[in-house]
C-alpha cells in the first residue's frame, strides 16, 4: 500500500494542532500545574513546524528549512519543560533558545546548508537529546506512583528509536536532494509515525495528570495534612488489615498510644502556630524512631499511635522511651519560644495468637491515662503499677491494676470515633 505523502502530512498537522488545543483546554480547567500548558503549546508549535516542513517548495526556503526546524526543536524543548513542570521544577527561559539557536548557527556552515543529509543528522541529534532529557525528567519522579508514567517513558524511548533509525538510513543511502526526502517514503513514514506518536503521547499526558489528581484526593482523604502521617481513618483501617494478615502466622504485636502533655496550655500561651510546630516535631520524632514495617498515625488532636508487628512488650517500651526522650530534646524550643513540650505514652502488647488491635488500643489508651495521672512525661505499659505519692490520695484503685478507668465499650468507641483530650 502506497502512502500518500501530502495527505499524511495534512493529517499530522491537524491532529497535532487539535491535540495541542485539547491539552491547553485541560490546563484551563485545572491550572494546578503548568505542565499541560507547556505540552499544549509544544503540540501547537510542533504542528506549525510540520506544516512548514510539508510546504517545502511552495513557501520560501527560510520558512520551510530554517524556521520550520527551529520551531520543531522549540516544541521538543516545550515537552521537556512540561516534564520538568510536572516534577515541580522550573525551566530557565534561556533553555528554550539553546537548541534552535545551535540549529540556526549550523545552517551558516556551507557544508550543512548545501546538503540535506548532515541537516537531517543534526536535527536527529537535537531531537534525540531533548527526548532523552524528557525521559530522564519523567524517570526521576518515579517515587510518585503513577501508572501512566512508565508507558509514557516507553513511548518516548520508542520515538527515540524511530528518530535514530534515520542515521543508518542516511549513512547507507544518502539523499541526493531535498525533494527526494520530502516526496519519498522516508518523509511519509515520518508523517505516519508523527500521527501515532502525538495521539498516544497526548493520551498518556492527560492520563498522567488525571492519575495525579486522583492520587492527591486519595492522599487528602487518608493523610493528616499537618504531620503527613496516616489520619485516624487510614491508621485504623491499615491496623486492622495488618493484624488480620498476621493472624494466621501468629507472633507478638504491640501498640503505643501517645498524647502530648499540656498541649492546650502550649496553644493558649504561644499560639496555634507554635502548637502546630510541636505536633510536626513529634511526628518527625516518631517517623525517625520506628522501623520500616511499623504503622504510625495521628488519631486526632495531640494523640498519636503506633502499631509494632512482631514486637514484644519490652521492645515496645524501649521504643516509647526513645521517642519520649528524643521528643523532649527536640521540642525544648518551637517557633522561637521555650515550650519544654513532653509526651506521655501508653504501651500494650499481645501474646502469640492474640491480634485484637482495638483491644490493644484500648489497653494502651488505659496505660496512657494512668501515665497522665502519675505525673505525665513518662511511659507506662498496661498492667504496670502507678507510682503513688504517699502524701496524696490514690488516683486509681489499689486493687485492679490494668483495669481501664472507663468501661471497655466506652473506650473502644473513643478509639474508633474520637480522641480523649488530656492536658
């Protein structure tokens, strides 16, 4: 089947321009990132470049050669800038003129200006360089798990292979004139490949931005915006899944429930900005202290929790002590004020075969309550005896150590629905 070059060229021009308009329209609807705007302008610029190239012999040579290829390099630079913007990085304005300027300077060389073969090779090197830089920008953001990222990289690499295929073709069978190139099968294949590439790549770019939006909504629903920890909903859901997965294997499990001491006083005295800073310091302390497989979350207000799979009570208490000491040191000052923040932590651990996470949270919460009553800034495991000042009345019944101060059903509801305020 013979490919009709003028028809293919016209299709490539219109498809590229339409896709560019759609990308800009998508950017107008969601201006959270400039990536779509860069990509949309890149498509429009590429469509213009291909239109000028296709009109070789009809329009002045300076437009179909100098300006057309310079515009094509600008379009590839815009794709690179869009990838950088998608990754949260700016592109200096001077970057946009580097590739087209080198092209226009190269055309001043007589050997390049007079022969289409070195010009095609030079353009190929410029395009491939810009595409590979775009691939790198997408790859370096791989920590953000977007499914369309890898197909986009694959399409760009496939496009690179197609561009590189020109070099051996020219090396083995050089073109005798520019008419042979632009009216022959090579240009037809380029036009056909351009149509396929532009459609596929535009779809993947739109898919990338859509996936990011969905991911951010999901994160917003499951992550506490102040501390970056799992919120109550996510923490309790993940804790249930974790303990259910471990139920068949058995093994110990420990839970820590932590509550910042006199946090309301910090807010009232220094303001909520300082209070927020103290919360962030504690969240960072917890993250830096736990293991990779541990689950950390903010239950609400100044109350936090940790699930430690495979940990015995002694290990959990040791971790809680490290967190308490590290936080006391880190939160000595916050926001330029001496706050001397401290934390009380309750610990509860299960034995092999026991995997009731809500029961453990209840018991750890009870131990935390007893740590508060014992003077704050301490760690207490469920079942530990509270030290009592002989000059003061007992704060808990002498008999019945480890008995929750509230009915079990009430404390379970507290863990699931809201945090208990302790000061």
